[in-house]
C-alpha cells in the first residue's frame, strides 16, 4: 500500500515538471513582444487610444486606432463641390476592422474630437445671406459607440475657408463600458451646403460655389482622443463581465485535474482490488 502511494506521488511530480518548463517558455515568448499593439495594430491598446479617420476620397469611409493607413486618399482629403444646388454630407467613419476588445472609459474623462473642415457656399437657412431657404443644414458631429450616441454637437460657428474644430465631452456613468460586441466606435459628420454660382454674361459669373472638404488623419491632426482607462488592458477585464476568467479557462486547470485523477486511481483502485481478494479468501 505504501509502495503504491509513493509511486502515485512520484508519478504526479514527474508529470508536473513539463508544466513548469512550459510556463517558463511562454513567459520568455511574452517578453519578446515589446509592443503590445503589434499583435493587432488597428485595435485599441495601451499605446493606441486615439481613433483616426480615413477615406479613399470618394465613397468609402472608415476609422481605426492605427496612425497609418495605406488606402487613405493620396491628398489626405475628402472633398465635394457643386456650382449650383445642395451638397448633402452624411458620412459615418465606422471602425474597420470592428473593435475586438472591451474598453472601460475613465469616468468624467475627456473625449476630444479634432477636425479641420473647409467650406464655401451657404449652409444657414433663411438668414438672407445666401440661397438657403429650408434645404440646408449646419454642421453636426456625432460620436457613436455602436447605436449609442456618446456626444452630438451642433457647430454653427463656422465660416468660409478652413475651420479648425474641437469638440469636448465628459464621459458619464452610463458611457463608461464599451463592449466589443455592441459598441463599435464611429464618427458621423452631417451638413448640407448650397451653391448658386451661375454665368451672368460671357465673361462674368455671380453667386458662390458649394464646397465641403474634410482633412483626414494622414497628418495626425484629425482625430478622436478617448479617455480609455489603463485597466482595460488587464487580461482579467478582457475575460468577461465579472472581470475574472472561469476556473476551467485558467492555465493548468485541466492538467492538474488529470493528475489528481491519476493519483486517485493509483491509490484507490488497487486497494479496492485487495479488499475483493481478501473477501474471496
């Protein structure tokens, strides 16, 4: 009996040795990754908490957390222009690829949206300063987390030419948790600009063209700064709603369970066989 017990303990110790070595190897491999953002460079991470806006300059719009994008418009601009009539701007820069991490925003932390927009034409209805009647719309900017509007800002104080725009917002209690499955971030920009340029003679024109141009994130100026709590990068937070992984998901759980089962079998089952033999005798 004692021999079997000693054998079971020795078996458990011997089989456990590779687990220690495997953990050391894994730790060494983790140390080789110096930048945590390199694993998935377009996702938010410890060194990337700024959302950048991109476009091919025509009909495709997207955003992500990497400051570089090879498919961005060569001139780093999205621009629409029309001599007469209304330009309808309603573009949404949704994160692509879709966000794969849970984010915890700092309560009362500041969201900062920085844009640079060039304008020509008219965009204010019924002010007797241009052709707009009820067919124009002043600038509106909305930050979304999935279907939830984090902040929507009406921006009437713009003028002809380039307009540097900064919008700030403080995170409320209801806006703290951004889950990957329901809170993919996006920026929506809406505006209606009208032009009335026309040829009045063979050599003269009157009125103004309509132009809306947005500088993209290629130069780093256009951006959305998010107050992401550093605790978001903890593995425990990424594991789920309760912040802790389940026991069966922890490294070594299944292995140690197997060792315990083998040890029990080595000690208990032979004892049962001896008891049965004694009864027969």
